[in-house]
């Protein structure tokens, strides 16, 4: 979601508006900064979150020195249009101290959030192939091979389900989930598309 800049209420004295940055995958709050209209426009154009630095009195792209960029996903304004919520994909730690967040919190991907993160990694391996990546090699072999791997893993988890070896069963479950996500990406879909179907059925 990209906001209508004309509706925003910038501070009358500074021309700035506060912006909260949130990890698009984990939903952890990463940092807070300030933007002027130029910073918002540059953020939208470059897809790299850019602030107006009050100390340096200039535009400042997060990561311009450290390379720990914040890749833009969405921008939304609050109900009063005087604050922004920006979701982004961080490339490394966000805080200048080396911490994941400016509150010294770990930005962990866990549970369903990790599946979203894993889906993004799989998409990257698809769009930016790496010869050393198993995922990229799988995409290169084509949809038939990807579908075949899902079938093989499904059979293996059924076999393990008949026994009581927890470690083997969970590892086969992980293999099936991974190859299932690869198949979704190969077909041009993602986990959210499947979740939307399940949500409709649940209603």
C-alpha cells in the first residue's frame, strides 16, 4: 500500500512526519525515524527506506554506509494522517549498534512468520538463480521435477507417520513443506494465496 502524500499532515515547523519501521515478515518494530515529502518520494522511487536526518540536515537512506538497507514493502498513514507505518524487508541488523532493532530486540522469524520468510528466500532463488543453490537448481529442472519432489516427500512422510520416530517424521514434514513452497513459487503463487482459500472455507 502506497499513501497519498497530499493528505499527510507534516509538522508545520519542521516539515517532518514520524515513521515507524516494521519488519514485513516478523512484524517486529525495527526503528523510528522522520521523513519529509522528498524522503517519502525517494523511498517510493528507490524502494529503499529513506529518512530526513535531523542531525545531518539531509536525506539519509538507511544502509547507505552499512549496506543494511530496509527494502520497502508498504507505506500506510494513521487515522489522523500525521504518522507513518512502513513495512520493509531488512538486509541485516537495523540499529547502528549492530542490534536487530533500535530497542535491542532480536528480530526472530518463528512459526508461520518463518514460512513467509522462507517463501521470500525461495522467490529470490527463483528470480536470481545461484548455481550453488539447491533451490535454484530445482527451478532449473522445471515444473515436472519440482512436482515429482513434492510427491516423493509426501510418500516419505506417510511412511514415517506409521512409525514412532519423532525426529524422522518431523524432518520429512519439513522436507515436504519446503518442496511444497518451491512448487507454489514455480506455479507463480505463494503461501498467502493458499491461506486466502482456507480463510474463505473457514467463514
